[in-house]
């Protein structure tokens, strides 16, 4: 397998904060399905902010799956966010650095940043209570989110430059 | 608040949030940025349209005690470090120290030194993050800059690309040291009652010596840049020392036997707003000195000095409100235990008009002085012959009952308190986090900023920015952990008129 794999699927979240674990669960489920593809690596991490930079450097494409709480969609809704939405949505992330800023920072530092990025953000109900079970509405979003993540990662893998 | 009341309160709040959303008739301007968690500020006006009271409300991490009940105490350093992606190492260390106390076992000398090395490395790394990425951007780039520029990219524009690379690479190497001992930074397997799980191999020592030296140079460079760009600028200096950002409260911080700042171990010392010592106590005595006050408008518990009693959000020599974090630690101590940090400490008080300093925004420079101390302490520790000793753990033999541990987290004093049955299964668990210790003073800062910027019903343009700067200086961690992507409401300011009708809301869309 080329290192690092050209396409990264990155699940973000906290595994003991109820719905905040959803990004990790989706990534873990996708991991099995994508295990055979040499161009795709799947990771789940509880880190955030600047640590994202270390993960996305030298990748051609990145699929991020995380939780989100906009209050404007029902719990379980899957928001799909492309690069065109990044500046407005993520430039002011309170978690240290948004994805948009991380990309800008990486480019400024002369690091190889992914050319393609897609974010699946699942609307959550409760990311504040310690617990290890997703709420029902969010649990129902896991399977469709896994499907979309797998499809997107496959699409990116097909577009990457031949080795 | 008991759990039933709290649940009712939570439900009510959810409904209220939904109602606000649907009844929104407001303008939307740029919001708070770069805060961890989500905050909400409610501002109530009097009949003249001036501010009667402004409140900062924060979501609360719920269910800690319930989640902990019945679990083996040994799991707590892992569980608590997972609560917060921002300061995992602080929770891990406070929890490990609580286990020492629970099993009445002291770490071996080498184990203690390794803990202290890891902990100071964490403080240096986390403080650097705040200085360059979170709060310091206000100064490096300027409070008047557009939000899109007030970030690390803007900071690099100001300090230079090479310097930017230095920031990023130093931070990464510091995290590698933490990972050497604990594995994942967020899920460290490191602290054990009586010591640590891993010794430092002699062959790995040279790279850590180099890192400590580089870390010290980095901290001293940060100090010189900040002094030049910020404290050397009369405009900034005027802002830092203005009344809008000044509060005369008590200060708490951990000190060693010589009353010097210590992040890892020592006694808690509190001074009043004249600098006079109010009390000094061991972690195990904290319940005799610290109590929590609740207000109907906030989930947050406001800690205060128990022996003085709750007197409200007031300042002055008799106040029971204290603050924590860098400025408070410097104020509560008699100095720093290392030479470069001590020199910076003396210069800090000389240029800011003597001790104690009450300027909230001075937290930024105080934070950099602590970076210098943390780096100097790292250098001392990696040059200590005992640091590579394999004797890193003493196995405990006593029957557990109660354990209390405390550390100075980057954001201030952090208490962990566990009680167990004789098998070591948790029967009671309590935490007081740094932002809780700072909550009362933060509330006062928000109130002050709002009062200065809303007059006769007119809301000044700079409201959000000023409020933001007032509480970002504390580096508050507002919902000890949530990781959800924001892009939504990091901060929402709601303004209510005298009849308690919502008249304006400032949010991020």
C-alpha cells in the first residue's frame, strides 16, 4: 500500500459523549467495507484542531465524518459539505481551527494539502451527556451515512492519480 | 441542583432554545470565534435601555458521576482524559494523583519526575496553542482585524512564515514526547497509582534533551515577540490596562514550598486583591475552602471562598470570588522557580504597576511567562540523572476509600475527588474544573463589557468583539469536551428589553 494512502476517511468525535461518538462509529463501520482498497485509509480519532493537519497532509482526497449541532435540522440529518461551503462554515470554528483554516494553514506552510474534500456532518441531539449509546434518531443515521461515506471514498479513489 | 430539578431545568431550557429560534427577529453579525464549546450571553436591559445585567450561559457536561459509579477507580485516568479533547493530560494527571491518594501510595522519585516532565511538556504545548491559535490572534493581528484574519493564518502573516513553521513543528514534537510515555495524547495510558507505566530509555534521552532546549528557545522567542508587538505598543497597553478589563478579585494557584508557581504538585494558595495571603491548603482539604454557588440562570456552578461566604458578584478586599489560570497563578505566588521565568515575572509586575495585577488581558503575557517556566523545568528534568531510572512505580497495598487529586491545568486549578468501596469501585465522583473556578469572574467580565457597549438601547458595533476578548483571555473551556462540528452557534447574544421581550440577537449563521 502506498503510504500514506491517497484517500483518507477520517471519523471525528468523542466516544463517551453520547451522540458525539457518531463520526467515530461511522468511520469504524466503513473501515471494514473499505479494508480491501489499497488507496483508502480509514481512521477514527478523538483529536481535533491542529491535529487534523497531521492527518490530512500528503493526502489527495479526504472524507471527514463528524457530528454537528446546527439546531436547524432534525437529529440524524446528514449535512454534506463540500469545499465551496468551507470558508463560510468553517473559518470561525470554535474547535481551534476549522477545516478551511487548516487547509489554508497547510498551504501557507508549503505542505501538500488534499485537492478534494468532502464532509459528512450528522446532526446530533445530545453531545453533552457522558454515555456510550447514540440517541435513536442519530443511530438511524449511521447506516445511510456509512453508505455515503463509502461511495464518496470510492469516487475519490477512482479519481486519484495512478501510482 | 438535584438531578430531577436539573433535568426539568434542562428540558425547559431546550424548549426555550427552540422558542428563541422560532421567534427570532434579529440582526446577525459576526460572532465569537475560536472558543471551545458553545456559549450564550443573555443581556437584560432596564427601562432606560441600559444594561441591568448580562449573563454568560454555557452548556454543561452532564452525567459524570452517574457514568463513573461502579467503575474501577483505576479506569478513571483513562475515562476522565477522554472527557476533554482540549486538556486530556490535565484530567489524566489530576485523576492519577487522586489514585495515589486513594491508595495512599506515593510515586517513586523517578516516576514523579517523569510525570512532571510530561505535564510541563503539555503545559508548554497547550499554552503555545492558545498564544498563537486561539487568544493571541487578537493581539498579533489586532482586535480591529476582520474575523477571517484573526486566526493562525493571520498570525503567521504578522510573525513571518519561518516563525509559523517553528510554531507548528515545535508543537508537534512536544506532543510526540507526551505520546512516547502515554501512547495517544487523548487516551493516555500513562499514570498509575504509585508512578507511571513506562520508563525513559537512556538511548532516547538525547532527543528529549534537544527538544527541551528547543522548547526553551521557542518560549523565550515567543516572549520577546509578544513583548515587542503587544506590550511595546501604547495602543494595546492602554487597552490591557483599561477599566473595562480590570477586576479586583482574589487569586488561586498551586505553589511549592517556597511559594513558587508549580503546575504538578504543591499546596493551593489564595491571595486577596491586595496580594495578602487569605489561605493555603492541601488538595485533601479543598472542601473546607471552596464551595459552589448556583444561580437560576446558569448551569454553571460558581465557586467561591467558603470561609468568606457567597457575597454576590462583587469586587474588592472582602470579595469571596477568586480566579484561576495564568494571571491568578502568578498573583498567588511569590515568583517562578526557574531563572528566565523569574526575570520575566519581575519585569511583568514592574511594567504593569506592581502586584497583584488585575488586568484580565494580562493573562496572555502571564501565559507566555508560564511557557518559559515549563520549558526551563523540562530542561532541568531531562538533565536529572534519575530521569532514566527504571524504578518508575511503587505498587499500592492499602485498602482504598477516598482520593483527591489536584493539578494546575493550563486554564486553572482542577480538582478530582473519588470515593470507593473496599474493592476500589467508584461510589462517588466529583470534579471542579478550571472554568468553574473562573466562572464568577468571567461572568463579571461579560457584564462589564456589555454595560460599556449598550447605552439607551443602542448596541455598539463592537459588542461581540469586546465581549469575546474579555472572556477569551481566560481561555475558557465551555463545555468540557464537546467535539461536534460548529458552523452554528458558537456564541449567541440575546438582548431583552425591560419587559423581558427579546429585542435583538447576535449570532453566527
